[in-house]
C-alpha cells in the first residue's frame, strides 16, 4: 500500500488513514503491544473526497512511538485526531510518552549560551 501510494502526488484521506492504521498495527505487534492507539476522525470529513500527500502524518506518528512511547516502562497510549478547521486539515497527535520529561531534563541541563564580544 505504501509503494502504491508513493507513486501519487495526492491520495484520498481515506487511503492515507488506512495506511496509517496498518502501520500502527505492525508497530504495535513489533513492539509486543507495549502501546495502544486510537484514531479519531471528525464525522463531518468526507475521507474519500479529501486529497492529501501520501505519508504526511506517518513520520510524526513514528517519532511519537519510537522516541516517546518505547522508552517507557509502562504501556503507552497514542491518540490521533483528524479534523477540519476552516480550510485546513488538522492532525493532532497526543501520547503519554517520555518526550516532555526528557525535554525538560535537556533544557535544565544544557550549557548556558556564551556571549562573545569582540
């Protein structure tokens, strides 16, 4: 499905979401079901009529799984919401991964900027 979709500049949102669902199933299986996921689609969207670039959301979902959920010791949760706001299609990804804690740790422990005046 990914190979077929990648040959097109635009595909239906329906096809994109089907591909995303298959990707999530494979990753869930691969990571021994260490996370659960849910995809919510606004009921007013006509999935077969809306066109999007293929794999537009997959890299962001992959990042949430690999870098947010997999380092967790307990089971992770991933929620994806798709809606239309004005003339924009909006994807929202929420997870309970470690990214926020890790980001806080990095910010607190980064070296201070050096001011150089010459």
